[in-house]
């Protein structure tokens, strides 16, 4: 069935996208305002889009027209943020930080998390997260429904026991036990169910095709 996005309401196009483009990694974004007040919130419109420089993108929706959410307002104010990745062990805490708390309430405190200093930015990272990407703003791309935040990654903190070989930059990806966002309001997927499909050269594909 064809859905023409020029002919359906944008909220229905959103439903189709989030139910189909899965799983999506979750950016657990820590930001702070100019007074140092820290905010933490998850975003599943997120991925990495460049390697030189390393650039990540986050789609931040407005709280209401003309009023940005705290995350976007903080990034606009300070130019810095930290993307923490969500493991199965932290998914419940991440969900708590998604609650729409009133001003002055710390999501990190409510979720029982620990904020620790970052290396390259003033914004703290979440200690319980196995991965933290310290970012500075690269570019803002406004759309009608979201502001796409492009962040240049300055440093990455990886939990020590998830680094196989620091000299070779090998990460024990399965040990990270990350989760991805699925459809609906509360569905997530573990990354423990994997399949291996090795890449082939043209010669390998020709040889394989010849045996069919």
C-alpha cells in the first residue's frame, strides 16, 4: 500500500516512520543551561552520519510551536551536549528521564543515576551508561516539526570492560548490551539477537554465483 506523504497528515506520516524504521539507537542526551542546570532526555531520532569529523544527528521536536524542549534550548545556549547510549541495564532509568517533570526537577536524580564530569565538554555524562559521546554543535537544521541537531563528537568514553584492545580500538560490542527503539510508545529491542552476514568482494560473489 502506498502512502503519499504530501497527502496525509504529518502525525500519521510520523506513525508510519516510527513503526517501520526500526530498531533505532537511542540518544540519551545530557545538556545544561547557562546556569549549570542539567537536563537528561532520550531521543530515538538519532544516528551517526559522518566519520571525519565524526558527526551525530538528533531530531529534537518542539514542546509546542515556538517553544523548544529543554534539550534544544540548552544546546542552543551552550553549544555542548553528551550523547549517552542506553544498555538493557539502564533502559528503565532512561524511561524515567523521559517523564515530563516540572522545572527544577532533576531527571538524573529521579532516575537514581550518577552524573560525572566529561573530559572535553562542561556538560556531565551519565556514569551508568557504557558509552558517552561528548559533542559540540556542528549545525542546526530546522524543519517544520523538528530541529535536527548535528553534533561533532570530540571524545568518546567507553566503559573499561567493554574495550577489547585499546591500542587497536577494538570494542566488545556485544558486551555493551545496547537497546534500540521499536514501534509504539514502549517497545525496545535488545541487540543480543544477531546474525552475521560477511561482506563479499566481487570475486567472491562471482565464485559463489558460479556454484549455484
